[in-house]
């Protein structure tokens, strides 16, 4: 409707001028402009509806749940803890979390930190990195061994390869009261 009013206003001088010459030419010109606008609106309307639906769903799905966490075996207070939240095994293998949560180490006492994180309900695999140099990635030595501490949700990994994604899955739901525990492991 707004587009139609703009076009009508824009061409109102021409319509008035043409009206003196011929009433039929005025209607023909105006109808052509009206058809052109409705054709454009016909194709843009589904696009606008899709945008509105996406915006509305982004507001309704953002109900975060506060979950307690316990991180044990923290070696020092340098840097911060970085928690990677993974939705599936392929994202974990590619090291591409859908969400990264940063946790300060300032509140730790004797190598143990109790804190909370905000996350949406669902089933996830959580990995934690003692990011001592705050660069958001694991540091390795010359032979490929991790130089920083790491851990997984409710699972201690003793091997030298990545764990199976199913081994550290956690279910996040609103009724969850028990904390997620991370036991950090330092190889070097």
C-alpha cells in the first residue's frame, strides 16, 4: 500500500496533465504502474514473511538455562577457561563448536573452580581448555602434544587421541540440578 501511494504521488502531475488530453490514457498509465508494483510485491512478500518468521523464532528459542559447573585440577590462574559446546560428532572432529563460553579462573580455590554457565536445553558434548595465553586455541609442542590443560564434560580422558563424542555427552534441561564436572588433564 505504501508503494502504491508513493507511485501515485510521484506520477500525480503526469496523470493530471494526461487527464486533460484523454481520460483513457490516464487510466492505462496508472493501471500499468499499479500492476508493476503488485508484481514486485508478489515476489518480495514471501521474502518478508520468511524474515519475520526467522526473527520471531530467534526470540522464542533463546531460553538459556543456568547450569552449575565444577572444574578440577586447575594448574594456575593465568588466562581463562574456554568451553566449547558441540552439537554433534562431526563438529567436534572439525573442532568447530557452535558456541564458546569463557569462564574466569579468578574464583578458583586450590585448583578447583565452581561457577555457572548459560546454555540452551539440548544434548551437547562440552570440552574445556585451560587457555593460559587467552588465544582461544590449544597450544602444542614440536611433537604435537598439548601444552595446555584440557577436559571433557563428566568424563576424564586418559588416552592420547581424541575421545569418542558419545563419551562426554550431557543432557541440558530446565530441571537439571547436578553440576557438570570437568577434570583438567595436563600432559606436559
